[in-house]
C-alpha cells in the first residue's frame, strides 16, 4: 500500500487554504500528542509534522504539488535533491529531539525530583533535635546520596549534546543542576558548623532549582505542542 500523501496525512482537501492546513495540523497534533493519548506514536507524529512543514510553506507546497499532481512537469535533479535533504534533515532533527527527551531529559528530571522533594522530610526529621549526633549523621548520609544522584544526573546530561530545538530546556536543566550542587554544599556546611544560615541558603537554592526544573518542563511542553522548526 502506498504511503499517504501530505494532504491525506492531514486529512484535508488539496485545495485547502493556509488557515485550514493550520487548523488540521493543530487538531491532529493535539490528538496524537503523547500527553493526550498516553502513547508515543513518533512515526505518526513525524508524518504529521512533515506534512505541515511542507504544506504550510508556499514555495515548498508549490514544488510538492507539482510533483504530486503534475509529475510530467518534473523538477530538476538539483531541486529534487534539495527537497529530499530538507525532508530528511527535518525528520532527523525530530528523531534526535525525541531520543534526547527520553534518554537525557526524562532521567535527569527524575533525579532532580528525587533530590529536591526529599529535602523537606529530611529537614523535618533533623528538626527534632539538630544537635543529636545520630540525626545529624543521618542527614549527612542523605546529603551524600543527593550528591551521588546529582553526579549521575550530570553524567547523563553531559553524555550527549542537546538538539538545537531543546536549547531552552537544556539551559534550564543546566542551571537547575548547578543550583542543586550549590545547595548541597551549603547544607553540608550546616552539618559541620550548625549555622542556620547555611541551612536556609541550601533550602532556598533547592527552591530555585525546582523552579528552573519546572521551567524546563514547561519549555518541553511548548516544544511538543508547537512542533515546527
């Protein structure tokens, strides 16, 4: 069975207006968004985005229409090669983004959550008696676990470069990781000198890190919901 053409992919008439193309794309993007259907049907998403990439651009659509409806007119070899390269680059970029989202963003975000969300409970345990040696030792052990999780998150984050489409997401993660590192250092100083200033500073740095993590989450959703580059 032949693969559907771009108009069939978007379920629109070949004479559809730019507004109708955009409306069809938004409807399908929402329908097949991973957050909407709970599935990552990347191949279908890629076809939808590729169709919109071509049909939303006047020049690309004209070239595509000539190839689809008037094949006898043909195109020069150079134009054909340029079109194929554009299409392949678009698809490669999208696959790279989804791979980065799964292999880098998701595990780093989970590790950040594990570190940030556990602080309040650990501080509450310690508050029973901050000068209790055993409680402080337990808190120090907790900080070491945080440091190990942070180190793992950094290794994952640095393992592969982020795709250009995820630059904003990656920047927020990078700064969140830095604030976590600084926060752990401040909390460690608290275990050594019992100075509440270090405790409060560490808590504030964790709060900032979480805000940055949420910014990264929002940026990622924008990338997924308005996929066009």
